[in-house]
């Protein structure tokens, strides 16, 4: 999360497997530890606004965003603590704001 905030062009690096980072973030949304889930939510709320400006991010979100949406809805549906609902809502808001055309397909 901090790397994304401070140096977003890191995601342009050819050595970075953006899909693997994305998948790790999705898996982290399902962890039982609230601080981990909160950090993962923060990661996605920083990542999603960059879909349009960083091509590798946009491609990964386009191809794997449905998995993210499913994890968020599972968390909201009862898998995660109620104290984390605002954080999940921020992901939904970011999806709606920055990836609306994909969101309607998923």
C-alpha cells in the first residue's frame, strides 16, 4: 500500500507480476485478521483509481476484477467482521467510480 501511494510507477516495471500482486490482495481480503483485511482494502482503494493511467493495472483489473468483487461481497455477506464494512464499501465505491463499465459486466 505504501509503495503504491509513494511510487505508483512501480506497477510499470516489467519485472513486476501485477496479476500475482492483485491475487495476493484478493486472498488477503479473506484473512481472519482485521488489520490484514483493512490493509488489503486500502491497497485496492489506492489501486483501482489507477486503472486508467497504468495499463498493466487496468488489464489485470479487467481480467480479474470479478474475483475481487466476489471477495468483497463475501466479506460484506458475513465472512468478515462488521467493523470492516466501511473498508469493503470503499472498494465498492472505487469499483463503481473507476471501473463502472466492468462492474456492470461482473
